[in-house]
């Protein structure tokens, strides 16, 4: 039975991810090599947190710890900027390169990475860019990426990465994350727990933000115990909606509740939102919360209709 590295002791959930990364940590101590890792999860799913924890636990065979070089993929404009700004620091410090939001990498760099990150028994390779050779030694360098939309990566590059997919967080795990970050700033009545859980959007970042906001609220109001009344007042003051919905998502629920099933074009016309924004930014959460169903039209579920009546 594989053991989980103690570095993950304070990380809630994602047991499979912890076990996999722990195996890589143990292997790295002996081989100085890691696969080219791609952490895949939705927005706010904890990928950056786990990447930092993972790097913190890494030790080479000589006991050295690779420093962290953290870059957002969107800031890399082209392959030239990567080789001018990032490559020299990566190589000079034999660093752990972590590219967050890697799906935003420019296409020309993705194509070069097909050679850089090619899976090969030989850890050393030389790749040319604009006629200049660049050397990579993956007994010294380590590479990790995180994506929330990996379909934007070219397929051959995806094949070169070792995907580590995050599981959906359970409500109990999200509440534990919330509670840990609330840090006993005030007692929370048991009767409020389900209201708090109902407000989560399903990812750790949201749970942390709500905990931080509640800490500020109880401090400002000198609250010693969070009751259902206090939670309602907090939600009203801080804009926390039922099911964790945003004002835009609430607008869609209201529109469908008032008018019934609609086409995407009709919904865009009524709400004033762009079709792409509805599909990309709003529908997924409404579907996840089982408030919306899509056939040929957008239509509220029974749960969605109940919410629409409640907020009408």
C-alpha cells in the first residue's frame, strides 16, 4: 500500500493525487527524474496549491531541493519570449518549472515543446530555435504544468504529458477546507452547516474565499457565534447567493423562470449576455447544480423552477 508523503498532511481531499505525487517524490530521490506532469482540474480546483506542495517535498539524490519557477502560461507571448526570459532562469537554477494555465501557451511554443518534452530514455536533448541550440537536461530540470482547458493543447503535446486528474470535491471536504480557513474566528452552529455547504460552487478556492469573508464579517460585527440569522445577514451583505450562484447565473434562472424554455439566442436576447458567455461562463454551474437542462432549448429543472419561484 503506497504511503502519502507527510507534506500533504494539511491538504484536504484528492487522495489519489496525493498517492501518485508521493510515488514521484520517492522515485525522484533515487533517479533525479520526473515525468512531465500535467495537473488537470476545473478553475479553483487546487492545482497550484498541490504543485507548490509537491515541489516543496522534492529532493534530488544529493539532497538538494529544486527551487520553484512559477509562470502563468498566458504571460508567455511566443516561443522567443520563453527562451529569452524563462529558459535562462530555469537552467541557471536547475529549477522546478511550473506553468499554470498551460492551455494558454502560444502554439509556436507548444510545437517546440513536442521536442523538448519528448518521452525518451535519454534525459538530455538539444532543441533549436531561430538557429540557436538550447540544451535540456532533465536530470537537473523538472517540468510541471496545470490546465483547466487541456483541449486547447495540441494533441501530440498532451500525449507527452502525464495527466493527473483531480476528482470532484465532496461537500464534506469543501466544508473542512472552509472550516480550516475560518480558523475558529467564531463558533458555527450545526444548523448552519448545510446552508454554508449549499453556498459552495464546488471548488476549494470558493470555500477559502467564503471563509475569509466570514472572518472579516464576524470581526467587523463582533460576532461570537454564527447562527442561521447571522449567516443570512452575512450572505445579504456579501452577496452570497443560494447554491453559490453569481448575479449573472441568477439572471438566467429568473429569465427562464419567467418565460419558460428558450433557445440560446432567445436567452442571450433576454439577458443581454453574449451567446459565448452563456455557454462558457454560466451554463456549466447551473447544470452542475442541477438547475438547468439542455435539449434543443434551455430549460429549468424542478429544482431550478423552485429556485426561480423563491427569488421572483
